[in-house]
C-alpha cells in the first residue's frame, strides 16, 4: 500500500513537472541546428545497449522504459539476440545465461560445454531451454558488480517482442552467434526474416559476414540497414577465417555487404598500456569515404576511462562526436542519458554560454587536484584555465614561519615527505590519529625539496587512480605567491583555509592567523572589493580575528556529518560566519547508495542568510550514488538545482564549469532547450526497490549542537624557546589544542549512478503501469 501511494505521488510530481520540457521532447524549430561531421550530416545516434543497462538488468522492462524516456529523440534500442530451444528470441548480450540470470538456481543440472567459435565454453545456454522454461521461472540479474544488485531476481527475461512493445524510436537487432546456432540446427536467419515482416527493425548487425550475406536479400534496404560488427582485433571472423584486424583494412569488401560498421571504440581512439589515448586512427574518415556509417561501442560511465578524460564520461563521448575532422554516426552505450546530454548540451559548445545567474560558485579543492598534485602551481593554473570561480589555499607553516599551500598539516598527504624525513615521523593526537611528518617540523628549504604527490581518494580501495603521468609534477607555492597569482589572473575570488591555529600557537610558537592577515594586507586584499576573499576555518575563534575587515566573507567549516541545523545553532554561527561548508551527506540522506531524501540543513542556513557550500565533489564513479547515473554532471546539477547550494567544492572544476556554461541547465520552459539536465528527485529511484532488498536503516546523524559551534579563545603564541615538545605517540592529552574533537570519518561511497528528476518520475510511473499490467 505504501509503495502504491509512493507511485501516486510520483504521478502528481510528473504532472507538475510536465510544464518544463522533458528529455523526450524534440528541440523547437527555432533552435539553431548543429552541423555534424557524420556521414549523413545528422546528429549521432544514441544506441542504448539493452536499454538503460548501466542501472537496471539488461533489456528488462525497467531498463527499456527508462532508456526511452531519458534518451534523445530518435534513439535506438539495441537487442543482442539469443534463441531458445523452440526458436523464441530473447535479448541478452552474454551467451552464458548464468552471467545475467538466476537460471542456475532453477536448473542446477543444466550446465553444458559447447564449442563457440573455436572456444570451449561451459555454462547455461538458451538453446537448451524452451521459452516457457526461461520466461516462467528465470529472472534477470545485473552482471557488473559496481552496479546495483537491488533489482536482481525481480524482472523477467525480455523477448524481442517485449522489447519492441516498448516502442523505441528505433530498433537495432544484433545477431552475434549465427554460426553457433546453425551448428545446432537453429536458424537465426529464419527468426530475423520473420521479425522484419511484422515489426520495424531499423538496424541488423552481426560480426559474421556469412549471416549478413544470407539476410541481405531478405531485407528492405530502404527500411533496414545492415551493419558489420567488429570484435576484438585478434578474434577470428567465422566466415572468412580472418582476424578482424585484417578485415578492417578491407572496407571496400565490407561495403559490399553492409551499410555501416560497429567497432569497439579503441579502433578509433587506441589506448596504450598506461591507459592514455594515442593518436586517432583514420578509420572514421576512411569508412565515410566508402559510404559506410561508423558506430562506436563500449561506452559506460562506471569503468576506468583513459586518464585523458579525468573520469568525466561526457569528455569521452565528445572525443568521438565533436572532432574538427570527424564524428562517429552513433555510440552504443549502457548509459544513454549521458550520451544524450553530451550530444545535446556539450558538443559544439566549446566556448560555452554565459553562466546563468543563481548557479553555484565553483570552488576548488587545492586547485584542479584531480588533474595535478593539489596545491601546486600547475594545479592552480589548471583551475583558472578550467573556469573556477574561487581558488583555494589551505595554509600551512614551516618551522621558520613560511606560509605555503597544502591540504593538510601532515606532509605525508600530498608529498613524498615520509621517504625523505622518516626520522621525523611521529604521532600527535591533537592533530590526527596517524603518524605524520608535520609542516612545522621542517624548514621551508626542506619542504621545497619535497615532491608533490597526486592524491587518489579511491586508489587503494577501488584501484581507481588519478592521472599517474602527473603524479609528482609541479611545485608547492607560498601563500604570497598564491595571492600574487590570484591577482595576476584576476580570478573571481580566493578562499584561505586556516586550521590548527591553537596547536601551532601553543605548541609550535607559530601565529598562523597573524601570518595570513599580514600576507593578505601586503597583497592589498584587505583594501579592495573587486575579488572576493573567503576566510574558512573550523574554529570560530579564528574567524573572529577577521571580523573587522568587512570585505572578507567568513566561512565556518562544519566537519561533522549533521542531519539538522536547529535555529539556536544557526544563530550562533551567524555571530561568526557568513557562510558554511558542509559535507554532501549533511545535505542528502543516503541508504544503500541510493538517495532517500534531503535534510533541512540548506534551508535552515539560508533562512538566516548564511550561504552553503558543499564539499567535496569528485568525478570518480565510485563517489556517486546510484541516483546520479555514474555521471558527475548529474550530481552537479542536483546540488545546483534541487539542493540549491551556493557553491560546490570540487577537485575537477572543468567538469563543473562545463555544466554551468552549457545551455541545458536552464529550467525555464521559455528557454526552449532541447534536453534539460534535470536534478535527481530524492527517493524516486529507491521507491522501485523492494524493501526486503535493502539493508537495515541506519540511525540518522545528530543535529548540529550549539556546543559544537563555538570554540575557546585562541591561546597566546608562546616563544620558540618556550614551546614544549610535541607529545609522543603514547600521549593522549589533547586538552591544550583548543580545537574541537576529531570528526568521524566520512561516510562510505560507492559506484554507479542515476537521475533526471522529472523524467525519472514519468519513467517510474510507466514502469509501475507495466508491472501492474504484467500481474
């Protein structure tokens, strides 16, 4: 009953949202037409492999319906054809059913070994079961572990008839195993011939030349295009017995049997062993000269992309559809919304549009730290080039009082300090639980000898690394150099982060507040109002020191994960700060890597005229909730439009700037945009998951308490010869630090993604209707 009410509420939301253009609507006639370098001059085709298989099990009703509503008009549904014992066609990519279904549970003795195109393969095969056996008992599963398993075992296998019943704009039937089925007296050609009599099949593809020759005389070439599919270069094509690497050199012969080719994307942009792009091949231009369409396959958001793309899947699509001398004719993808937004919103938009008023500030985290080691000259230069509004410097002090930029006081994070100064490594509980080499232990000359290190947040856990070619390039910069750079580049503003002031004053004899104040004054930032100056700290006593400079905006860093900001706490913050930074999971409620709702934190802060900046956004798919489609653009859109923050703190300012300057972030119906990038609707995707498939709900985070806001006054700065030695690793006394307790570690994050709010709601309602009809 509760789920029914949920879907009724979605229907209401969808009705209200219908006033805005949705992703399924065609661009208005007055929209300027783009010129494409495809074979026919039209925009590239979005080809959805098994529907939206990046989220739901391949070719399931959920995947098919969501692909239809979330893709550009004219998209194609891609069905990989398998045949049952009684020649019923089903849509599944893998010839082994145990990789994508629950068949082993129902037929545990159904395993067999077959020779498939020269290789012995053991498992469960469709040709050993009737359609009734499969459709009445077996359910689909997601066979990629980074994707949600919550829909496993609940959705039936889709027949070709089921897939056509969704009425996709175009239908693409791929026939991958004709020779294998023929050896077992089952005719793929007969099935396809019957299918095209009763249904509109726009594309038929196969990696077997023999099959294309067989079917060629039986299709209407004006209605159905034949496409030759290339497999791995070293695999053997069954008809000619040649490797596909040899066949790609004979496009004239391919033209005699097909209107186009479908190739793995590496045929066009090769990738070297270090996971970087090599120079593009001439395949697309050569194929176009032959009159062959070129469609590229292998696109997915939740894989480790070549490092050139900085984990931004839209950057990869652009590499194929927006080159100055070619564009592929179509992209075969598991994530059709991302392909659609790239083609509609980012292609041929290199200069971007002027950012719409009201969108959040782009604030860097240590510069463009997703591309270069953070807090280095190269990271800051890249951040400016990438369009950041605010560049940041987390200030640290050397033993001789030189202020420089680095993310933490521990030099082990961001440099190779441990390898050079292992003897100085120690544990200081007031600063952190782990041992470290701390900045105030080394002179600036010693620090300058260190090599910066790029930080990969998920490297050891998920084996997702950042740009290893740049892992130790660049140099750390002093605060004064950072300020001079900011003035020279005329950036919109700067953010200066100050932490550990109480410890440095009482234990190291260093006055970080005075050092920063003097540096800003020397650079005349206190005497101008052209560039914004944000002073950030987790210590209210530090912020109090800057209250007299009215042009500075003070930002309280709330490190704790909170679920609410009561008025008393907000009123206390208002005494010290103009803005706050909060973590993502203080804004959204999360369960099983789905977004279940949102907190009132932003609303409560804004009611007191306190700006809210969210940290920290990353491109890596492992950082994104399922609702975001493994697409960082959707997450940015959600924080900008649904959660309405005033600024986003990111390692990848280029991705944020891409969204802010694209034409698809304007939700005004009068804007006439062809494909609005809509935010998530919290709880919409989670509503599709059966309650029994979810983990037990966790207790909510605590509300922000007044006692957690106000810090004690900063201690006096002791003279150098009066400083006491830092406590040893056995010490647990932290009463003199003057700082709040160490925050709890951040919540765990996982891969995959999904969202597009109003369209999601329409899709979910349609899915439910299908489910009800099925019952």
